[in-house]
C-alpha cells in the first residue's frame, strides 16, 4: 500500500513509501518531550520532502485533524516506522547507526498532549526552522532533498556524549550533526578544579589552602563576618550572635567558619526558623549568605557595604589568592610558554597553549564530526568544526589570555565582581573564539565551593572562517 495517498501532509510529488509496523508499548522508559518529538520529525521530513506540511499549513487541510489530533500523530508515527529515509538513529561509539529497536517509537507516541489548534505554531515554526536549515547549512548553496541519503533522528537515544537532535547523511557520505533550538553560546558551567586543571594542573589546587595562603583565607572570613554584622539592623545582629560572638569574629579561621552552627543545643541539628528570612537556617554561612542576598532590606547603606566588600574580595580572594596562585605557578613552570603583549594580554605557547585549546574544545563540546547549531527558529546558525579541524590548523591559532584583577564594580550584578579570566583565540590576526571564565562562590556568597561560568563570543564571520579553512583542508587531502 502506498502511504503517500493516505498522508495528505505530503505534496503529490512525494516519492517515499511507508509501511506501518505494529509494536508493543514499552514500560518504564522516560518519555521524550512531545514538542521536541513532533518538531524534530516534522523538520526532518521537510528536509527529505520540501513540500511536507504545505498541504496542512497552506491548503486548508487543517480541518482533517482538528476534530481528532491523534490522526496527525498516527500519521507521524507511520513516517518514522515506515520504509523511509527517516530512521531512528543510535550511536555506537562515534558511528551513527539505525536503531534496531523500533518498539520504543510506539511508546514515545503514547499519551502525547498534542492538539492541532493548541500547537499550530509548533508546526509553523518547524517549517521555518527547516527552511533556514535548507538555506544555511551548506553556506554556499541550498541543501536539496536529493542531496540527502538518510536522516537519523537521535531524539530517543540521546546520551551525555551525543546531544544532537538528528544527523543528516548526504549522498556524498558526509554526516552533519544538527542541533535545534539550542543556544550554542549559552554560558557553560564547570567546577573550579576542572578549570584549574587546564591552567595550573588539578594537583596544584590544594596549594590554595597551604601555609602560604591560609592566613589570607582567615582574613577573608573575618572581614566577611564583621562587615555583615556591623552593617545589619538590630534584629539581624541578634540572629548572627546566636552563632558567633563579637570577640570570636576577630580570630575566626576560614575552615572553622563553615562549621559554625547555632549555639543553642536544640538548634544544632535541625537549625532555627528565621522569620526575617522566611527560612530554616542551620549554619552561619547559610545565614550570612541569605542576609547578603537581601542586603537592601537589612543594611542602612547597602551600596556602600557592597563596594566595601567588593574591595575586600577583590584584594584578598581575587588578587592575593587566585591571581597570585596562577601567576606563581605559571612563572615557575611555564615561563617560557608566555609572551607579554602590548595590550596587556599574554600569548600562550607550548604546553600552555595546548592546554587552553584543549579547554576550548571540551567546553564547546566539539567532537569528531562537524556540528550545526540552529536556534531562534533557525535564524541564528553556527557551524562548529570537528576536533580534526583544530588538529589540522593548530599552528594557525594564536592563544592569548589575561586574568588581571579588576576593581571596577557593577552594583547590579555580583557576577561582575568575581574573578574573571579572559581568553582570545585568533586565526590569521583576526578574532576566532573569545571567551571569559568567571570564578565565583556557588550557591551564594562565601559558601565554600567555587564554580566557573564560561561565556563564549564568536565573530560574525565565524562560519565563513570555518568553511574556508575546511575547503583548504579538503583540497589538501
């Protein structure tokens, strides 16, 4: 039976045939977000048949599905399960294959909360995205349906190493990993130890708390407690004194600070409800962090206090501890790998350059195949090259960095006052990849653990640079 006659979603020009497969429901597996499922299947089908959805969206066939949207879902499921160039894909290592377990598809379509009326814009947006992919993914020409050998839909088989929505296999044999509505330049987070492993080596992180630095950490903790206590209103001061006396604030140790609990024995295990904060508080760090978050309520002059603490943190934590640790290590172990530049940045060479490039590759999630990111309905697009690209053109990359502590504050954002490292990766004297790494306390101010936020910035001509280099690469091969 030729399913093209049944599926009015298609134009009359479609040549694909479909055959339904009866499957059993799978129990206990996580359901895939129905909006992603429908959108990704529709986008894939438009790439395979550019007129897909036109009858529905433009030629008045909406009524067919309005009364029973399940008919539309049945049609979509038939497309995935039938003999078609759209396959459910699964990765075996870095090889994308057809998933032999087709039974999971029926399960994924069960109990989908979909309505043609409610989700009409989802279908419209899917076509917009697909057309943007057609227009942009090859950069110098349009992607035609005849160029595509197969599309592997990865949705139900995503894992931590394979997050693409689908993979396009061209007739040439090339594979293109496509990501839909994922902001590629969204900030990426990491542990502080992970970031340090690239700059000074993870084995050197403990040096931050050695005898050379511990008195600085103690000074930081003492000043933090005192600045909160001295500037709080009377009620908040009384709460702080339940945890620590004024005399103890002057001799407090950094690690000791994190162990301080309410002095009242009945609150040492479960904490005490603090009405002003509307929270149950167990430790002193929790209390002071919550007070800091709401400093405008509890301080008479929160702007002055903010500036005072920013000066203290910048001087002790950012400069005397983190910056000093980085500089001390690099000067002892990588002096020959660093070249000072007129603009204040330093050029990384040798092993240091290699470590920073490795950090770029891992934090951007670059893998062994080119990746294509489409977001904002496909209007924004980045082609991210494979690891082989960086291996091939490693010598063309110039890596620069700077982590000089700034004393410029932003009263509207704590993150502007944390330790920031700036990195620039240039190619042929022009920007290629820029990114900042912000180091801050995770969860709240002075809460012990650090986290890092990576913020990337790519130039407008990034895709052209990548494609131009890839052409050289292919011609040389």
